C-alpha cells in the first residue's frame, strides 16, 4: 500500500468525522429538522477501506447510518448536508433526507431506513451486473442486527446460487440499537455465517483501515472474476448513540472512553503515519482545519439554499 494511499485514507476519515460532528452540532441547535441523524463517528475506517477498492461505476447500498459511505464514495459535502436539511440543492432535492441519500451517477443506490432493507437491493444490482455482463461489483453495507433479518439470509443465498458480484459488508458496532450482538447472534462473528452458504467470510478489525481494505480488495477481485459473493465483517464502534434520542444506558461511559483512547481509527492511522515520518502532527492538524472548513462551507451553503418548491412535490415519483 503506497504512502499516498494511507495519507488519503486519513484525510477522508477526518473529513467524514468533521461532517458528522457538524451534523450533530446543527441538530442540537435545531438547524436540522426531522428525524435525528444516525452518526458514524468511530466507524470511518470501514467506509474508507471498503470504498477505496471500488470504481465510480461500482454500486453501494447503504444503511440508516450512511453518511460516511457516501463521502468515501465521492459524494459532495455541500449536497449531502443540503439533503439532510431538506433543501432543493440536496442530492435528492431535499426529498430523501439523512436516511435516503442516493446518487446514481456515483453508484450510490441509496441509504435505507429499514434494517436489512438495502441488502436485497444490492443483490438486485448484482443480478443486473451479471445480466449485462460487466465487471462491476455491488457492495451492501449493513449492521450486525441486520444479519438476523430474513432479507440477509435470502439475499446471501440467492447471490451465492447465481454467483453474483456482491460483497456483503457488515459493520458490527457491537450493538443493535441497545442489544449487544453477543445476546442476539448465534455465532461469535457475523462472518461465520458465510460457512452456511459455502462462500468466503472474513472478520477484521474495523478500526484499522488497512485491514478493511485488504479484505475488501480480495473480495472485489473474486467478484470481478465471476467467483461470486463474500461476507466481510468489520468489528467497530459508534461513539454516539443509535440516534440523538439514545441516552446509551446499555453501555458505560468508561467503555466508550476506553475505545476512543485505544482504538479510534483516526488516532491509530495518525500514530502510524507519524511514526513512519510520512506526516507530522502539524500536517494532521492542517488536515483537520481543512476538513472543518469544508464542513463549515457545506453548512453555509445549506443555510443559504432554497427550500423545495411546493409544485415539485409530485416530481421524481415512480409508480
């Protein structure tokens, strides 16, 4: 892995964190209305490591916690934040909001507010690739709780039977809202479930971007070669609650601080790059300043953007 690649990973993770922190602050100030956002702070390494292996024409299907996936796939912060705030300049003209951002031109087929709801969509995209005979891949992000949904098992089974180019990426942040995975999962690792379908399954440290990237590269190569789907599980952690209304009574503040101080993905990669003398602390500080400025610009763009025209309410509807 090149030095420039690693530096790029750090920059993108810092950008995602800056975006999410801006969203959080705006929600607290009532500058962002509607459904409280589901933030991915702490989970940046999976989005960055996975999307780095993809081309622009590859597809991703996201979750209700999908801002990081979109930014890692190349989405513009301005249009992202405008969409969250229901503005006409958003990716979906303000009609999608935080849980339904989509941009077909970037291969982002949409986030999804239903747990496990995006998994069959990703398989549908994989079937389309197979029928058209291209070498694209379709990637489905989902959480640990979604692995207990029937849609997960049906989709993996279908993708395996037809050797579809689908990569199932589980972001196991240890809690399905308030339920620990250890209480609800029959196997120690979500990736173990791949054995039941005869496909590769790999569990990696989802806080280390290089580990995610390595596993993803192998799965993408397999998919492009027509060898079928794979399951990748990244063990990670979300710093905020399930949403803004979650007081996180199911875990201790000591647990949260321990993860932040020992396993934060941005901290881990920063230490590595500084130790290798590829970056200095001042270089990293500059990245943070630039990311904060980009997020602030997105906020100003959003606040200055117009509301959707009421006459457009029936546009872009498929029936």
